[in-house]
C-alpha cells in the first residue's frame, strides 16, 4: 500500500497552528511495530533524528577587533594555540583538533569550551604592517562578549553511516574513536545506527544548502557537502548506506552554542576533538521517507575495518548489524569481540528531545531544501 504524500506547506501550517505531530525516531519505530506503518504515518508529521559523535574535522572562525591603531594579523596565538589569519584585518581561524604534543593537550575544542563557560583567552599577535593597519603587535584578553562575531564550522557534521574499528596488531592502537586493543581485543563504532540522522534519512535527502539543523542548542545551517562526501556508496535495498556515505557540512553562530551540548576531549596519540550533539527534523512527506525512517537496528549495517593498517583502503572484515553492535558482542574472524559505542546515546537523546520541543513550539523552521547536496563525490585520492 502506498501512503499519501504530504505537502511542505501543510506541515508548516500545522506547525503554525501548534498541532504539528513530532516523534523521536525511536518512538516512531516503536509505534510502527505496534500499529503498522500506515497508522504510524497517519499520526506522525515529523520524525526527529540525532547524533552525538566525536569529530576533529572542524574550525572556529572569529572576528576580532577593531583595535587602535588597527592591525592586520600575520601571526596569532590564542592561549599558545596557533591561529591563521582569515584574510581580513581581524579574522582568525583555529582548528578544532590538534594539540598532539606532550605539553599541549588542547586544541580549538578546549578553547571553545572555555569561552562558552565564561572563561577568557590570551591573544598574542604580530601584524603585517600596511598604511591603513600600522600596528606591529597586540596582546589582549578575549572572552565571548569581546568577540564581535564567530562561527563553528563542522566540516563533517553529519555522515550517513560510520565504521567499526578493530585492530589486528599487538598492543593498543590510538585512534580518533579511542583506544583499540589488538589483536581483536575490542571494537569501537562511531555511528548510533537507527535513530542517527544519516540512517533515518538515507542520502541526507532532506538536507541541502540552507537547511536548518539544531547544533548544541543553537540553530545551525547546512552549507553544502562536507569532507569525504560519498553519495555513491553501496546501499541496502531500502536505500541505506552500507558505509560512510553522504556528508553535510554545518555552520553555527558561536554565541548561540550551549556548553552542555558540547564536550571537548583529547585522544591520546591522536589529539583534541569535540563531541557535538546535533538533531535534524525528518518530515514524513511520502511513503519512501516513512519506510526508511522505520528501519530498525537489525536492518542496518556498518563495515568492520582493520585500523592497524595505516592505508587509505584498509582491510575489511565484512559488516555487522547495529543490533549486534548494541548487544555488546560481535563476531570478527571467528572471534567474539566486545563492542562499545564511540559516541554518546544519552546526549543524542537529549538534543533530540530539545528539537522536538522547538518544532512543536514553532521555534525551529521547518522546510525542505531548495536544492539537494551535490552528487559529486568529494573523496578523491591524492596520488604522489
């Protein structure tokens, strides 16, 4: 049976009247199991999916100043972390990751956390002297209120799927998911499976440039395809990616972020990173969207990769379902391996609940993308 399609304008009108029916992805799947897809669809307008994953693929963009006399940044540091000039007189760019050295266990993630919690940073800079910007050096204290404008850009904010990291080598392998024990001592998986944005919305089909996303308590905006965008990966019969696929990059105003939705972290042997809570609405506009959103962990898979091999193409030990991963034990090469999440289900659940309230109260815009993400793959090998 084909379910009737819905118009975007009808959903927005229901939101305006305060009668928009919104459910968390887990609640929608439970309702489908109880009453069937047709009845669940008939009583649900929007499903909310959420992620809370670690990333070091992001940057802080800050606008500093003006000072008197003016300065055009050439070299700058914020609390000993090097920043790059963004091209303007007072623009600085800091990476979220980094800080791998023994005496520098912080990157942009830790500085962001300090700013959001009311702390201050020491800015030390030298200037590139011009007729209009003659200042040679500057030292100042910055807090959030003294930064005129700033944005957090997440280059890989939302990915369709993740991987399961294992190691065939002896000892501990330091990774961006945490310590992986070898040989085949444990497995870490970065995607939450059913309920994650990418596996509730295959192909990120309802996201595009300008689409709103709730990022750490603030409304952010999709700016386009993200780092490692691969829309053409192998997919299940239902359309779900069988490996990391489409990726969306997201930008959000620094001053709207809330520290309880962000967690700075440091991975020994890898560097700094950031745990970010994001949530996105999935309007149930037709039969296909509803069926894809109803898929459970038993129908969704992630590839198992050997992270001990430092190559672009790593050995693959098949795939496992998210139901197996969430049971805590998987089978790899005939071995039973303990599996653990390298993400935060609790933070994802909390940010999803926040977006549900915002949608029902009319505080979050609801609209389909003007244009989809690019179909051009962004992961092009660099041969040397």
